[in-house]
C-alpha cells in the first residue's frame, strides 16, 4: 500500500479509513470527523484522522458490543 499523503481529499480519506465517500460526507455533515474546506472541497489531515481513530478505538482496543454468534452459541452449551 502506498503511503498516504499528509492532506487528503474525500476519496483518499475514505480509502484510508475504509469507509465509502458517502459515509465520510455524512460524518463531515454531522461534525463527527475532523475536516476542513479548502475552496469548495473537503480536506482531511492524516495526523488528525489518526488521532480521531485512536480516540474512537478506546485506547487502541476494539470494543465489541455483542459477541459473535458462534461464541454466544458455544457459551450456551
């Protein structure tokens, strides 16, 4: 994978984050993600996206709200 630029457009940022451009536009419109406008285009700073992802991941750990079905089924046996 090539190195991500320090400032990304919507397409680059959506690829970097692993979400669709439509989802990213939704996050921006709801002020859920750090972004700024340059002219009429949304831009995203890689360093701010990295910090945002870190803050959302509870200190680097993935938090599962529900156990996968296989684990729930195994626990019932």
